[in-house]
């Protein structure tokens, strides 16, 4: 069944589904009209996905090439909708900037209207050099702050924090989450209240696997992202290519959808018991990391 035909000039892509506090389901996707016009769109269903409403363009103040990854839209406890975006081709610029400008678009009326947050920032390392930061994600913390996690150069994910619902942000800083230039995903597990991280863990990675999107690992944070534990390998085939993870907790398990093995051409859905994530069940690694 086709939910949204290719209504863009080039493509429609990068889907997020979000259950709103109203009970409705929001569908977000990128409408790519050209290499200079790619913006997120929202539709809403009031009947569990049978019928979808008319599209609402979430970015109307500046045409440009924006990236919103799959499974990135969130709704805060306040009801605010937050879309973490990276702008790569601003209007009027002669060429793309793939190092990116990070920002959020916000809605306080269930997606009817949107505005850009007050912070739109490029990232610099400790030496003052421009760093590549792309494909941000966000998660609400227990203290009410919002944490942004960011695909980045430099061998790790970068992090930033907001104390006003995603409007203003601290400068992104490197974290202890070691990774290639590949996106991570973080969501809270309703059954435990802890944060689940799924990413390409490159802590002590063999030289042969550096810069590759392998392995696909999971970890748990009991302190809202300060530290991570229970690190497990879910997929470890050295020839694999695991990324763009969607996380959906279901009862005592978590559904993970992600690209697997052959770039963007193939995807996989895996049901993972929460007990396994915490190390309470035997290893179910789909492909042994050092077995091939």
C-alpha cells in the first residue's frame, strides 16, 4: 500500500511516525524537490493510519536542503513537537555545506504551525576548526532538558543540551560514544525508564573496521546519557553496513528497523528482548563480530 506517492520533484524519504498525545498519529517525511529544496512535511491520521490529512510544510521561512533523519521527531511532555534538522544548502548559497548547520523546528499547536528555534549553529572542535555535524536526533531527559545527539567527524557522537524545550542550545561537544561518521539513535525504554542507545560502536575497533558502519551495538544509560553500560553486539558481520535505526518499544521487547548489509537498498526489522539488552538473556548476536 502506498501511503504517500512521490509528490516531490525528486523523492520522498526519511520517514518518522509519532504517536501524538492527542492519540493521533503524525507522519513526517522529507519532500525533496531538488538538490537545493528538501524540507520536512507532516501529515496526521485520526484513524490509525487508514486516512492521512493534507501535508503541512514544517519549514516555510527559508527554502534550502534540510535533513531530518528517519524516526527523529519527538513530542515533549509539554506537548511541543521538536524536529532536529541540519541545513546543508541555505538559500542564496552557491554550493552545499555538508558540514552542516544544526537547528530545531518547533510546534506548540500539534503541528499546525512551525517556527525555527533561536539557535542555528555550526560546530567547531577544541582547536577552533570546523567540525562536521549532521543528522541530529533529540531525546527528552528526566530533568526536563532535551539532549541532542549528532553524527559527527572526529570518531564520536557529539552532544548538545537545551533547557528551554529545544529553542536554544549549548555548543555541541564530543562525547564518549565512539563511532564512525554514522548516525546513532536514542530512545527511552518505557519498561525501565532508562535510555537505549543503538549505534556503530567503535570503542577499541579493529583497524580493518575503522570508518565502517559495523558493528550494530546496543547500550543502556541509567543516568540520562552521562554514562553507558550493558554494551552488546546485535549485528557484527564485518561486511555489514548497519545504520539509520528506528526504535519502537513493544512490551518486553524492542523493535529495531535499520539498513543492513547493502547500503540503503536493504533493511531489516529485528525484535530484541529488553532482558537481552540488559544482559539477562544469552547472546543473540545475529552475526558474530569476529566470526567471519
